[in-house]
């Protein structure tokens, strides 16, 4: 299972409210070409690893990607461009 820090959960919630405008969609962690991780809006699948805050689902991760990222931690880092999400292994 992937761990998500509280600060990363709050950031994911803010991204969701700012960018996901269609009902029924949630943020999904995806693997992009070149090995980079990204976020897309998507529907929940039965095999997804689902991460929640106390009130709401905040992130979906496909089972295959969750296996690859097992025991990693999603956190945020402050940069001069603002806060960014990053994965610690």
C-alpha cells in the first residue's frame, strides 16, 4: 500500500476542487511515458487502491501501479514554483 502524508492529502483535495469539474470523477495517479507519475481525472474501478480523507475519497491508484509503488510515500515539497507532490521510496 502507498502511504500519503496529511499534507499531501490536503494538496490532493485542493487539486480535486480546483480541477475536477465533472461529477463521478476523482483524481487518479497514473504512470506516464518516461516513468513520470501524473494525476488525471477518472472513474473508480473495482480493483483500485482507494485513499481517503476522513470525509472523501482523494486518490485512486490502479492495482498494477499500486504494486509497483508498494511501501512508497506520497508527500509534498515546497519549490520556488510552489508546492509539488513527490513520491519517496
